[in-house]
C-alpha cells in the first residue's frame, strides 16, 4: 500500500486530496504547513500543494504534486510544413507542456504526476499556473519576435478544467492580465475528454470561443466521436494523433485513414496539425496530403524557454539574411 503525506494550508484542498487518494486505496496522512521537512519548500511557494508518495517501482518512492517553484514549461514548436528539404521551416507557434523539475529527483515524467493531479483535483491549480505562465511567455515572445501572424501558444485543458464553469472567467482574466490577444491562445482538448459529456462540452467550448480564443481537438481519431458531434463542436484546429502519422507511409488502411482525417479537416474548414512527425518521409507524405502544420521530434524535442529563444533568434536571423539577399 502506498503511503501518502498531504500538505497544504487550506483545509478544503487538503480534505479533497485526502478523500481522493484514500478512495484509491492509499494510506493517507494530512498535516498543515508546520512540517519541518517541508519548511524550505513552503517558503519558496506559499501556495504549495504537495503529496509525497511512497511507492515501489520508482526506486522506493516518488514525489508527486504541484509545486509552482519547481514546475517548468517546455515548448514544442508547431511548424508550418511548407518548407521542403534544404529550406527553413517557419515556427507558427508553440505547445506548452508542464514538467516537474524536482530539487532532488530531477525531472519527473508527466505520467508520474499528471494522472494523480487530475484524480485529486490538483490539476486545477496546476492548470491555472500553466495557462498564466504560457500566456506570459507568449506575450514576451511576440514582443521580441514580430511575426505575421503573431506567434501562437497552445495549452492543454484537462477534463476537470473543462467541467468547471469558472474556467471561462479565469482564462478571460489571464488574457487581460498578460495582455495576450485571445486569438493567439489555442486551447487543446482531447477528443475523449470532449465526449465524456458532449452537451456540456459543446456549451463550455462555445463559452470559451466567445472569448476569441482558438480551440483544437487533440489526439483526433483515438476516441469515439461521431461526425455529427464533431460538426457541432466550435473548433478551429484538428490535431491528427501520432498513431496515424506513424502509419502515413504504410499503405493500405493506415495510410488511407490518415488521408481521410486530413481531408475531413478540410471539409469542416479546420486546420489539420500532424503530431509526432519523426522522419522526412512522413513530412513529405503529409505535404502531399495538404497538411500544412505539424510538430514532432523531426523538428525539435520539447524545448526550454531559453532554447525556444535560440530557435526563434536563428529563424529570424535567417529570414533577415534571405530578405537582404533578395533585395
């Protein structure tokens, strides 16, 4: 049985965590903020929410939680797939991913903390931090790198976030505080999350759409949505799941399915984005299928903010040189 230590100032949050973890069959102990072993962390993050999870299989234990001082964003470049071999591809935007840089264990993989954060409700606090930080960074990058259209930032919304009516006002507040144009923010919701409660999803997405943000169906093709419901969702972007990109050159059913999904996006007037591009032959085939946006290790792994700066600086320098040579 896992032993969990839950620490938080607010009894309501602490109680929710204890209840959620207890329901999973875990032995839970809750304490306040006076725990000496966590005093240093709490000084760094006043709104600390942390759970220490003792579990076999991860060298005896794993730390799990949302510690804002130790959370970090990574940016996955979203590329305009108009460049062939030998040409520089344009960075159209970034997808923000959260990583947890623990002070002693190093980088904690998302699968080690996101599912429990979702289960216990910690995802609400963590998700708000990600939205705030992503919008701040997007605005900063737009001011430094002037592009037409401006650089976009994509952020994932979880099921719990989408279910909360407060999410609309929270995003509106963040956009106002960060001075980011709503059209530069892309909110990604997986197909499976949308289908959990279709009528609620349609209502919430319509409310978010009224803010002026863009909406994307993530991991399309992995859920069980009908064409009728996809038509009713007020979305702008359809993200083709990596499993379909993997088989784009396999021929037969796999290749035909990928082509059909991209064609469906065109029929519905949605922009298709291919996820998980890893090889040049995949890129060539996607271009033949008129998929104009993509992301994946072929272009870049998730980048630190400093690495994003370096990437955009390089792209800007190359574009300036090309302009000078052509004039």
